[in-house]
């Protein structure tokens, strides 16, 4: 990720939240996003603003990194596990190839569903946590 690409990403983000794009911020984002492609990061920004859970949350570079990294489950075992789970939850169609990685939006939806399941399991296992004990 170079500074020019980071500035373009910030410009996209500014279309949603009217942030100011400056060289210092572009340099910081370029450093934080180093190793990730412009396309991955752009998809993460768009997904952030399309997601009902996060669309009203001010986008940070951390949000971009989280979404990009969620989409990085690319080894064969992870892909097959994710596809099986996404099919079971109705996130992808039943005919989705078992070895085809999920697209970023489906990967994010799967991760969110898994987190909801985890939270529910905690509530059932430890009801005192919810009660504030």
C-alpha cells in the first residue's frame, strides 16, 4: 500500500463521513495497511458502510484491517470449513464450490454470525455474566 492508494481510500471514506484527507493521515494509513492490496481495503471500506451493524460507526484503519484480515482465511481446510458453515447459515448458496473462498462480504457475515453464536454460548454457559455478577 502506498501513500497515493491510502489517500484514495481515505477519499472514498470521506464520501461517507466527510473526513478531511491529508498527507499525514494518508501516510499513517499506508503504513498500517502495508501488505494489503488497494482492492481488499476498498472492499472493506464499502462493506463497513453497507453493514447495518457498523454503517453508523466512524471508520478507522482498524476497521479496515479487521475486515481485510477476516477475508484472509485462504488455506484449503479453512476455506472448506467456512464454506460449509456459510452454507448452513444461508450466507452462500448451497451450490457454492467447497474450495472457493468466500467473498469479503460473505466472510464478514460469517464472522459476525460466529461471534453472535459465541456470545450466545457465553450467556447460556455463564448467565451471571449478563446479570453483571
